[in-house]
């Protein structure tokens, strides 16, 4: 079975070769996160000199070097980046939450805007050759009337604006990778649909979801890693936003039902048990532009991706007796 704990067999198929990345010094912020962990493993397997940044001490599964760093603190970022001297920076550190709560405004501002600005300033000082920062499907398109739907969306929109400013005003070689709804082996944030549904059902409990009518563009984690590598290797895209998705909308209900069927647990899926979250944008990735700019396109189909994800969770979290 494939998954991030294996030798990172690339489910996404052909991608950058080891020759492209061998010895290349790469810094990954948010390296202990879902995508950061997968990307560090992929880079390590390609022979890159990988430096992971995170607030915590080195995780047991971390690949490459590790530096403890709070990216909301410019002084810490400068120390870490001077120590690693990266050629390529992947800025993935983020707090992701779509909740509309006032108390989230400051944390989202610090984690998703201030942190990016700190990394950009340090990258400019060190003259890094390429910086890839993660955008979000939640941020609205660049229109005068665009209104972000949450503190998270507002912070990501502002960070993308700063990224374009750094590219155009200061010549920073930066590209925004706008990530759509990522899922796959290793995702353990139980506020996210896929790990929440799988964890609940495997544990023998009922899994509560919304009406399930909302639809998103779901993209498998291995494909996301390949997209980030392709973006980092592409010319003439500085300051651009590249969508990382499949171009296909799939409803929350279809995703949850697909997972439940793989566990023979459709009867324990509680549809409509929690309210729908309002205001989320409905959009698909612009896959044609992404392919024309980078040559990348998603290769893992939804059925294969759900198979791989459910298998990983079953292996890592054996089922327990049903609740009485």
C-alpha cells in the first residue's frame, strides 16, 4: 500500500527527476504539517538537501535537517534561514480554519500574513532563487468587490497581495501556489472532513457531517507535492498564481459516502447532523493555465485517492468494537 510512511512511491506518476533536485538546498516551513511532511519526504528521495522549519522540536517522522522556528517572529526566521542558506523556499506554514470567529482575526493575521512577510524579507536578504508560497481556494479572486469569507481567507488574500508586491517591487522570485482541497494518507487534522470521517467510522462511531451539498475541488497530496516541485522548476511565472487542483467539483456528501462505503459503514454516516458552513467559495482549479505554465496536471483520480487514503487510515488506526 502506498502512503507517506512508505518510501514515498509517487502515486502521481512522472515528475521531477533526482537530477533536477540532487543537492539543491530546500527550506520547507510548516514541515511537520500534512503537506510539509509529504513534501520533505519527496524532496529527500530526490536527493535534495532538505531543511524543515517548525515550532515544535523535531518530529520523529521528519526528513532531512530540522530547525525549530516560530515564523511569526522575524528574528527567528532570519536566524533559521541564514543557517540553512536555501536556494528554494516552500512556505507552507499556516493555520487553516474557515470559522467566522472574532477571536481568530489576530491569530490568522499573524500566522498567515505576518509569517509570510517574514519569510519573504529573509528570502530577499539571502537572494533565494525561488520562493513558493501556498495560497488558498478560500481567498477571493482579485476584484474590487471581493470580500473574504473568514479571517483565514482575508489573511491569505492579503498574503497573496504582498507576494505580488514583493515580486513586482523588489524582484523577489516568488510564485503563489493556490492549493485546493487536499486529502490523502497522513492527514490527521480531525477538523478536516476526510480524516474526521475515517477516524470516527474506523473507531466504530457515527460520523456527523453537514447536508453535504457543498462541493470542492479535491486534490491528492502526492499530486500537490509534484505541483509544488513543478512550480519551483518553471520559468517565466514569477509573481503568478498557479492553481493546484483537478478542475472537478465533488460534493462533501459524495466524499463522505465514498469513504463510508470503503468501510462498509454507510449506516453510520449522519448526514445533516451539523450545520452547513456558509460563504465558502465554489470554484475549481484553472487546470489549463496550470499545465501551460508548469507542465503539471493532477494524475491521481478520486477513486484511487480515496482507496489509498482509506487503506492508510485502516492500517494506522485499527477498528475498535462498536460503541454500545
